[in-house]
């Protein structure tokens, strides 16, 4: 899977299902550096939970979505509207 990001800049559902801890670590690293796509992805993972690496936590999800939304990330703005 070369480009796991969908048209909204978030990792696709298929990529989420094929979850890889190394990728989670890489995405978290990018999110902490301010990458809006990675921040949106962290929000998605925390909003859905369901895997061993990221627990479901709506407060954390909202925090990541907010960080990405503040940079104008449309997908994060959309997801934040449901939090």
C-alpha cells in the first residue's frame, strides 16, 4: 500500500485494519511534530480504538482533531464536529 491516505488526508479504513505498530509510532512522531495529516490520523485511531496499540479515548481524539483543524485540515474539522 503506497499511499495510505484518502482524499481527506486521513489514513483509509483499509489501512487502519492492516494496523502496523511501526507505522503508529511513525505517525505519532509526525503528529507530535505538527503534521496535520498525522494528527488527524491519531484522532481517528483514538476515536475508534479497537486495536492493541491505540485505546479508544474521545478526549485524546478531540485533542488530535483540534490540532489538525487549527491548521485548516478539512477532515479533522469534519471529525471534530462530531465530538
